[in-house]
DNA sequence: GTCTATAGAAAGATAGAC
DNA sequence: GTCTATCTTTCTATAGAC
């Protein structure tokens, strides 16, 4: 047999990861299927064997990225709930790691991009947003009373902060913004 | 003379307003110069007499929209600072008015769209973001001590909330999100 | 599974008439 | 100032070979 049995799965993952990289870097519209496939050392023909359309790729990439979030993963046993949530918060608002991780948060990076996409893409975004809130709420509730509204407001601030950070061109302002949001978030989540 | 002397200025303003409407509705990339000009009952030729490029149009539209913000305007004399800021906050987070006003906030509507644009567009965005913070800070400082960081965090939350509201497809969740952000913002700005 | 070739549509920008 | 005509590029998606 010419192809190993996990070959298709590997190629698919490669396309997904490469596509996400380009979407983060250039945005959905400015990214062409050609450049994604060139990056994967394949051609357009292979793409349409794995995916039905560019939109489907986008939706799947968003879902996949949301699942890669450390927030969706397990807390190490030797770390307290508060310390863990604090660590995730710091990582989320760190302007160096946030953009350099392989799967940056799609909620922040694509927020006003997904607005204009097909309903199923927006639905995937909505699910991911709900999941982020549920995860934070789950952690926070293990050490203190925490209302859903508090989490929603904090999440909106975090997503807004990261999205704005990527957009503005003033590095000092970026730093002050992220610091301020970290402080308010920590306060609201009882991490001080 | 075939054209009244303010004709050029009127046409320009018409293009700007129409373009903004399309950018809000479909996003920058999905909006073509053709459809903007059709909406203005003119053709592409006229566009390139008024503007150098689609990017320049975008930048000017963002600057213009930021100046249209009620936050940039004057407070009515018969309203207290706190009441005024509270009113602006409510309007900003009202999901009906926020999208129906003629010049919705570019900071929220285009945040992850501007990320991938030319440096001068991002610079215009940065200026507008700073201006929004300065305006809020200015108001808040007239009735209480208010740190810059507090305003930055609140602004990020407001922008995030409006951007997310536009993107998610769950109307109940939208409502809870906006309510929660309104409450936290009011608390942070001393409006209770 | 992946390739090449191509159909088919659209958009940004320019040139020159009026 | 605005129009029409056109150049040029780019992109999604499909068809069929291997």
C-alpha cells in the first residue's frame, strides 16, 4: 500500500495547523488556500480532498484551537486552584506567549472576523466562548463564591484586551493595558 | 458652473458614510468599492477622485467615526457627570442602539480586522483607543479619584463585550454578557 | 491521497473622455 | 467631478489523471 494508514490524518492535522498560523498572522480573507498548501508542501488538489471549503477549514480550526487551550486541560495536582487560575491568567495576558503559542485564543484573535462569517462558524465561536466561561467559572467556584456575571465580564475584558493589544501600535500602551486587565481580573476572581 | 462649490465635500461625506455602513455590515474585505459607489449612485471613477485607495478610505472612516462618538461631544449642562457617564455606558452596551447608530464604535466593530491592516490604519485605531480612554478618564476624574489603569481595563471590557456580542449567535447569552459588563463597569467607575 | 490544468468570478486601480 | 472601458491580478472550486 502506497500510504501508511494514518497518513490522511497527519496531512489533515498539518493543514489545520498551518491554516491557523496564517489566519492568526494575516486574517481569514487575506489567507489563500494556495499559501496554506504550499506551506504544507502540497497543492490545492489535496486540500479539497480533506476539506469541503475554506469556511469549513476555518470553523474546524477554531474548534480545534479552543480545545487546545490550557483552560480546557487538567490542573496539575500539586498546584492550588487559585495558583493555577492565576497562571492561566498571566499566560493569557502575556503579550509574548499569547501570540507565540501554536494555538492562540481564537476568541480574541478572530472576534470581529467571525462576525461576518457563515452561521456555523459563528456557532462554533459561541460554543467556544461558553466553554471558556464555564472553565473559568468551574475553577473559581472551587475556592470561592463566584457569580456567572462576574466571569462573563472578566472574559469579555480578557478577550478585548488581547484583541486590542494585537491591534494597537504603541508598545507602552499595550503593557499598561495588559497590566491593568490582569489586576482587575485577579481582583474579580479572588486571586489576590 | 456645473457643480455647486460644496458638491465635492458632500460627495465625499456620502462615500464615507456609505462605506462605513458596509464595513460594519460586511467587514472591510467583503466590501467592494463598486457596491459602496452604487449605494451612493456614483461609479468607481468618482471614488478614485476623492480617495487614493480603499485603505485610505478605511482609515478616514475610522477616524471620522471615532469623532462622531457621543463620548467626544459635550455633556449637557443640566446633567451630572455621573449621570452622563452612566448614560453613555448604557448606550454603548445597548445591543439595539449600538448597532443601529450611524457610526458604531470602530474600536469594537473592527478590532481584529484592523490588526491585519496597514500601519497607518492601526495608528488611527490606536489614537482612537487612547482618545476613548482619555474621555472616560476625564469624566470620571471630575467626581472621584480614578486611576488610568481602571479606565483601561473598563474600556477593554466594553470593547470586548460589544465585539463579542456581535459575533455570538445566542441572544440570551448576549443579554447576560452585556448586563454583567454594565454592572462591573459602573462599579469600577463609581456610578452606583 | 495528491497532482496538474482550468473554469469562472470578482476586485483594485488606472486612463482618458466629457 | 463623474463616467466608461480596461488592465491585471488573485482566488475559490472543480475535473480528471495517476
